[in-house]
C-alpha cells in the first residue's frame, strides 16, 4: 500500500519547504483582514511561517507577507500577529514541559 503524501509548504520568512502541520498559516480572508490561523482551516488565502519569531521578523522586514497577499499590511496588524504568535509559542512550550 502506498504511503500518504505529506503536504509541504514554503515558509515566507526563511524560504524552506516544511510539512504543512509544522508551520503556522497567515490568512487573508474575504474581508481583507490579515491574521494568524493556528487551525489552518479558516477560509481565505494563506501563506505560511515557521513556528519561531526569527521567521516572523524576516517576513516582516522583507515585506514578504505583503508580497504574498498583494496588499499593504499595517504596523498594527503586524503587532497583533506578533502578540498572537508569542502567546501560541508560550502555550506550546508549556505543553512540552
């Protein structure tokens, strides 16, 4: 029997291909809102980031999220995403402890 193919996605921060389940989805929904989607199931256009702050910082500095979605991303939105990512990373580290 064939083994199931693992979906791979490109991190917009560091440019590496990784399994989809190891990445965090950045979502642009129909209303134009940009936010993090930790479930990966919300509808809208997606881009992916590794689960670390370095990739988020690289994506922000290089305007890679803006390029992926073809629109400007305000500093306010970046701050909201950064806070949500820090909260999620803290939650993940608590589960590992």
